[in-house]
C-alpha cells in the first residue's frame, strides 16, 4: 500500500501557544511600555531622578548624564559632596519636600541651581533606607530673579545717592556728599574725582587716604579714556570709571578698598559706572560755575581782580591800607606805539602788583589805567613803606620794554572804622590825583576820614 501523504491547510499551520507563555509575554510588553512611560514622564518633569541609600550615597541615577557628569561616575558617591555653599542639604531630609533649591557643582565645577523634590524610602522593617527624588535645573530662573532683585537694589541705592546729591546747596557740596555716601554704601576705604592735567592727573575731591599708585593708574586710564578695575600693586581693590564729557570736562570716579578686601562684583561696577556719570556731570557744572565766577571777578587783560570783585572784598575787610595807582605814561605809549604797547604797559604794572601782593592782599585793575592794592591790617607807617618799596621796584625796571611809571594814593582804615569801601576808595583816589598834579611818580597820603 502506497504511503499516504497529507497536506495541511493554511489555517491548520499555526502553533498553539500555551496560556502561561502568552500571559508572560503580555506582562513583559506592559513592563517595557510602563518603563518607557515612566522615563518619558520623568524626563518631562525633571532633569534627572535619583535614589540614595541610607548612607546618603547615590544608588540609582537617570539619565546617563547628570548636570554634565556621567551617571556612572556619581554612583556610590555621597550626594552631599555635590553641594556648594552652606545652604540646606536636600539629601539629609527625612520627610517629603517639593522644590527645595540648592546650588551644586556641575561638570567642571560650574555652579548649577537645582530644585529638589524628594521622598524618603523605607526597608521591609520600616527603617529609613534612603531617598528617592527628582531634580530640575532652575539656574536660569534663579539668575534672572537674582538679577532682577539686584537691579531693584541698585535702583534704590542710586535713588538714595542721587537724593543726597540733590539736597546739597552747591555743586562742590554735592560732590563731597555724593563721594562720601558712595564710599559708605559700597564699603570703600575712599572715593575721589580725578581730572586729567598736562602731566598726570589731579584729585579734585577725595575722602579717605589715597593709596600709592592710584594717581599714576588714573593718569594712564584718563589718557587712554578707558575704565579700569583691579588691584593696586596686587593689594587694594580699586576701580576707575569715566565720565566721558568733552575736555576739559573729562573726569574719572575712583574708588578703593583696603588691602585684602573683596574684589568688585558686577553690581559694584554698575553702581560706580552710574555714579561716575552723575558726579562727573556735577563736577563739570561746578568747574563751569567756578570758571564763570572767575571770569565775572577777573579783569580779562591783566588777570587781576576787577572793580566789582575788589569792592566786594573791600566791603568785607577790616582795618588796613588802600593803595591806588595810575599809570603816568599810558597816553604817550598809546600815541607813539599803539594800543598793543599800551596794553603791554598795563600788564607790566599788573605783574608788578601781583608779584608784590602777599597772602591775604588783593591787587586789582579798577578800570583804564587805574589799579589798586589792599593791604589788610597795615597802618600808615606800613603803607608808606610799601609805597616806597613799589617805587623802588618800578625804578629798577627803568629802561626795560614797557616799564611802568605810576603815581600812588594812600588811604588807611583804622580798626573799628565804619567807613564804607566806596568812601575809602574816594579818599585814596583824591590822594592819587593830588600826587599826579604834583611830581608824577610820587605818592600822597589821604586825609583821615571825617
């Protein structure tokens, strides 16, 4: 009998899987899906997840790289060893907590701020077995919040400093108050405003002992028109911030701390930069005001005090002697050599008076070819001696270009006299004209005040 062959229909070719194996495969697939779901959710909610053992060592980490560190390099390491500073330790907790922030060392020691959420885990006996947690990197948010807070503090500080400056009565007082308040606010040893000079730099206003090397460093910074911050000779932290006005309004704010003090941080420099602009503007205004006041009180041709300034000084003076002068040869000089030569003669007499005037004495050009010299506390004898000395000095210049020849009048104000400045000047002028009517190049003493 021939062997019988049978062909299986397609539906008869599938193998029957035992029920237990099917259940195991389904469970394995579910576990894989659950694990993937857990990883996806963890990755969305945190930058890494971890577990520690009862000794605080990392026993589990995910993903493979944690704040720049390979996870394998951290396993078995004490978690607290990553912490920076002296803030709360999230790895020492024994109760659940959410979003506790701490600074840790990232790869290369770079500080990172993490928000930790942790729960304690226990063993079969209910004893503490470690922590399970997640960490979210919030460095950018923390830095942004810190920058915003610092900005508010800086704005409040600058407002307070500006108010101090505004309350001052004069630009110089505003400068002094602003520098003093800035010194105290930033914990400086001293502050100063510095301006360039033909050779080097000059301190216009300063408080605190100026450290060695600061003027030279300031001169270099002003010459290069560059800000500078560092340590002077490796010791005192110092900074120089410019006010970029037009010359001669250029200035620099200098600040320094004691040797061994902390360096300047970004907030310090931001405050100094703002104050350099504010105090530089105040200094520029003060210098402009002083220049205008000087021009208003100074004779443009000779540089001596003018009539207005001299009368103001005379009005507030006490006892003393007033000498008035009138050039005897100005008209001939103008006629023969021109007004430039006449101006030179006026400047020559001004130079003589300026050289002769001592401390507290005031020399002035009252107008035209009339000059004056006030000698505080001088009596008649001292005034006569002074007039003779001036005649001798003028005689010694005879033969030189533009040598001055002049007549003088003398009027003395005794102690306690109520005589006004104008009355005193009128008596001296009367004596001067008496001298000119007589022998020119001489002097006359005025009659005492009535």
